């Protein structure tokens, strides 16, 4: 993932859920309160997201759309990196991006 895009990291030793980190990153970039965002569960089940994105389980990467952003989550040596790609076009399309992608 590139450093030019909005990112956040979740250390393996950190007690922060992946789902929470996604919402916090989107809220920070969009400059809104997290409670003003669409509930994450309308897009993806937060509990499932948290359990899938466990670097110790062999997780590699996952992407999905949320609040007009393409959210990419990738395993790193120290935990996870979460990155936002440019907002989708007005018709909701993201160039060359699948609806959902996972690599376990």
C-alpha cells in the first residue's frame, strides 16, 4: 500500500478492533464524527471483519467499499495497515476495483 493515501496501522499488540480503526480513519479523513457515518454493519459485518483480519490466522488482504471509499486492509509484520483509496465516482464506480476482494 502506498503512503500517499490516508492510512492507519493497528499493531498486533494493540487492543483496537479492525472495524473500529476503519470507522475512525474514514471519520478523520472526511472530518466528521464517527457516529455521523453510515453504520459499518450496513456494508460489512464488523465482528466478521475483526475475526477475518487476524494476522495470526494467515490473513493477507481484504478490500471493500465504505462511505464512498475503497478500504484496503493488509497484514504487515507488526499487525495490519488500513488504507483508503480515492472516493468512488458519482455513479459509485471505482476504476479497476472489484466489489470485494480477499486473500487469506
